[in-house]
């Protein structure tokens, strides 16, 4: 799938290949939508094409951009409605999104653009095709002002959201490649995949080499154990574009079980003095 588009300012024409179009709305979705079955049921959405994109565009029709608060997903989105183009990136920035704006064209892509700007994670850009105006909106980011009342609550909530985050990203996949980065938290993902009876193969080479081998062996999804220790250290600057491009080059969809917004918010609610013990205690359950 190509995630790119171009708007010619003189003719107001849009050149792109949306994932789906319904009426006067079109959507180009680059990502994975993990709770779309739940959304279908809750909002009684019919999914005739049996795609995540159809569920998402229908949810956007129902809820507007508030739909983004309801979905568990990794994404970059281009959404066209009423002569306005919306570019939206998830809070983590799992999928790159760049745009450029000059006298002749407005462009967007998941690849770096000449004289382009990277859309920041958690940001919505509105481009008005009629008059060429741009508006940027920042969505609410993560907060750590409220803490769990006890160590026991911290352990319980972390374990619950850890299981939900990992299982939602691996469940129902026909087969997957697991990237072993050599860190202890990889065993959490490996153990849950075994418990869920997933069909997987572990790759422990450098990430680029892993992607090449997994692609040649016909895998479509690679699971990365990146990020958990960074979050526990309050470092939310996720440097994952290189992994994205390595996966894309080999036709792989990359998923990050630990880079789940609700899991991150849960970790930030654990008191700093308790975090090491919480991580150790929960990790021991998966060894």
C-alpha cells in the first residue's frame, strides 16, 4: 500500500489511492486497528468489505475525530471530507507522516519529502483544499500527575494492561515473526504468544537482517519488543522510524505491543520508587 497523496492547488484536484471511499468521504489508512470487532459490535457497523478501513471510516462518520479516542490502533491517516483533508498521526508516532506545502502543491507521504515537515505524533493537520489554509491541532498527550494508591494496585493494573496490549496485537494472526532484541521483556511477548497458541518464529539477528529473512520466508507481520524500558524510565521519545522503513522495505507490518497508549498511561501512574519492583515482579510471571 502506498501512503501518499498530492493536491494541485490550481485545479483543486486530489491524486491519491484511498483505502476506501463512501459518499463524499475517503480514507487512506496506514496501520493496524486492533479493536475493530468491538467497535463494529458497539456501534452496529456493517463491514461489507471486511476491512479495518471500512469500520474506521464509518466510525468517523458517526463520531467525527472523537473516534480517535475510541480506537486501539497504530496509524497514520489521511481523511478527506467536505473539501478538507485531515492528516492524523497516533500518539506514539508508530507510522511516519510528512507533508509539504508550496505555491503549486500540497503533498503528504510516509516517506521524507523535499522541503517537507514531519507531522508530530498526536497531531491532526487540517488542510482546506478551497483556500489552501492549514491548521494544526495537538491532541492530549500522556500525564503522570495521578498515581495508583498502592503497590498492589500498580502490579494488578500493569499486568492487566500488559496482557491486553500484547494479546490484542498478536491474537488471530495466522503467523508472525518475533524480533528478539536480547532484553528480558522479550520473554513476556514470547510467553504470551505461546499461551495464546500463536504460530510464530523467533528471529534474533539485527533488525534489518531479521526483516529480510522474515520477508523471504513469507511472513507479513513482525512483532517488536521495543520500548518498555524507555517508558519505565519516563523516556517517551520513541525512535522507531528506522524499524518502520526496514519492515516496509520487506513488505512487513510492524507491531509494538509495549507502545500502547493505555499501557503507557498505566506505567506513568506507577510511582517512580515502585516501577523497578513492579516490572520485575510481573516479568517473573513470564519466565
